[in-house]
C-alpha cells in the first residue's frame, strides 16, 4: 500500500506521464489544434498552471506539482 503511494509521487513516472499525455493529445487532434487549444485567451490560467505543474515535477517537487497540474487540468478541460 505504502509502496503504491510512493510510486504515485515518483518524479520520473509523473514526468513520463506528462510527456505521454501531451504527445498523445498532439497525435489525436494534431499539432496546430493542440497549440491553439493551449494558447486560447480564455485558457491562460489553466495552461500556466498545467505547464507550471509539469515544471515543478521536473524540479523534484512532485506533490506540489501534481496539485498545481490538477488545478490547471480542471481549468483547461472542466
């Protein structure tokens, strides 16, 4: 049980999941539509939080990064 929780906040696995999510979204809707989706004026707060969370995960702050990413994800897709 504890091992599963520890793996949930593993920085390498979170970074790999983020990379796969963004590349999968790009493959599904295309690079141009992906860029326009994240660059819309109404989605600026969600985009900044989502990519800020990715940066925090890469800088070895996985718990804070996942919380910020979740907030950004909800703002983008909610």
